[in-house]
C-alpha cells in the first residue's frame, strides 16, 4: 500500500507539471470574458487538486478513494482546458494520466469507466479541432493510450497488493521461524546450564564422597574431617536437587503449550516491583485490544528482559520523573511500550556508535527483539520529549500451524 500511494503521488506530480506548462496556452486561446474566467477556474481547480494530492496524499488520498466523483469532476475541468489549449499540448499527457490513476485507485472497474470517459472526450475534442486531412489513426492514438494506461494502472494495483500480501505472509513465516529458533536456543541454553550446574555439582558430590570414604574410620582425629565432608556432601546434594527441579520445571513449561506465560500479568508485577524497589513512579496500562494469548516462556523471557532494561535505562540514565508501561493486543500484534519523560537519546545515536563505545544495553534490546521475530523502535515516538521503547510481535508468530504437533 505504501508503494501504491507513492506511485499515485508521483502521477499527480507529473500531472501538476504538465498542467503548469499548458496553462498559458489554454488561457491565451480562451475567448474573452466568460471563456477566460472558465478556463482560469479550470486551471486553478486542476492545478490545486493535483498539488494537494501530491503534497499531502496521506490526508486527502482517502477522500479521493471514497468519492470517485472528485476524479470525474477533475476530468471535466481537464476537458475544458483541453478544448482551449488543444490536444497537441501537454494536456494530452494529463488526459492519459486520468485512467492510469483510476486503475491505481479504483481497480479495473474504475479504470474501464475513466478510460472510456477520457477516450470519448479526446475523440470529441479531436473531431472538433482536427485539421481536414488529419489521419484517423493519429486521432485514435491518444484514446488508445488512455485504454492502455487504465489497464496498466489496474495491473500495477493488483501486482502491488499481491506483492504486499506475499510480503506479509513471508513476515509471518519468518516470525514463526524466529520464535521456533528462540525456543530451540533456550532449550540449548537449559541443556548447557544443566551440564554446567547440576553435572558439575554432582561431580563435586562424587569427589566429596570419595574423600569421605577415605577418611572414615581413621580414629578420633579424622572424625571432624569426616563430619565436615559429610556436611559438604549433604549441601551439594540439596543444591543439585534444587537446580534439577528448576531446570526441569523450565523444560516442562517449554514443551507444554498449556503452560504458556501470561505476559501482561508478568509485566504488571514487574513494573510494581520495579517502582517499589527504585522509588521511580512506574504505571502500567493494559491496551484495550482484546485478550492477549499466552506466550512461550522463551519468548516471554525476552519481552520481559527488554522491558526491564528499558525501565533500568530510564532510572539510571534518563533522569526521568515517571515511566509508563503499556501492553496488550494492538491490531494483529502484541505490543509492549515503555515511555519515560527523561532527557531522551542524544542526537545522532546509532547502534553502531553505541557498540563501538561499549554501551550494549540498547544493542542487547534490539538483538533480543530480533531473536523472537519482533520489531523494536527506540526514540521519542509520538511524544514531545523523552524516550519510548516500543516492541511489536506479530500474533501469527505465537499461533502454531494447524496440525503442528507439540514436541515431547
């Protein structure tokens, strides 16, 4: 849609230039009195209409989309200019642009209607103003170009919309893959922690047990050493059991879809805890966009870590007086926003500059967002001052494919 709107703006810019070039000829050829006033009004209407749509398409483009009569009125005013200036001026290009715009804005039906209307106007004008020995094929050239332009506009519209749909589908697939990779990476992390914590603890237990066996029965002098080693074995076993329970609980939550994380509840708890711990006023506001789905623990951990890092930055570096956290469903995305009213980012801040300077907080936030297929924006946003960290995660990334089996 952005590319389609940009193309419409370029067409209106071209129309604007062609009208400006042909306007003097139209005014000079107009009859005195009422004729000059009508042509002058037509110049103003067509020129300003093209200028407004070229300058501010985002505001006036939807109006043109809802009311095709506006383009029809512009076509009639353009016909008046065409009669005054003649079909041999640059206004002929303006006539060809009309069905092209209709195809871009209104699809093939609008292209067909405006191509027929503009072709009829051109045929009538050329029949009234043509020289006696004018070639009929030459007279039909511009009407034929109008038909071709309408077909081209309709085809471009279909192509761009299909390309946009394909891009959206690709984005959703990439988001799903990113979530899957994040879950797989988290499982690998848990496996490494299992190896580095529980396995090493159990190895220490084995060594302590060997030493306990070696000192057992060595008389009164060795009883104290035996007692100390027995206590070490007991502490190590309890530590290994606690580590095992924690890691196994994380693994169970990873593989069980019924144990997804309620991110909104977690965010509310985190913000309350942060405010109580730091004394910085932090308020949490849920978005009114429908119920939020439960999030896989690996993804939820990244979202919560990004939020915590944003609040820490506001507390430590931004000199903020308040922080607002908003989260919930926004359209087809899960949105998390952290805004502070502090001093904001320095001008010219970039991730590469932060990386070279050794400041990895924002860099880590971006990397965490990318790892789960989310889009992150860091800046003032819609606020006059301060900093907003806004995270958008497609809901499609949280919905498994139909028929997809849950790993066990």
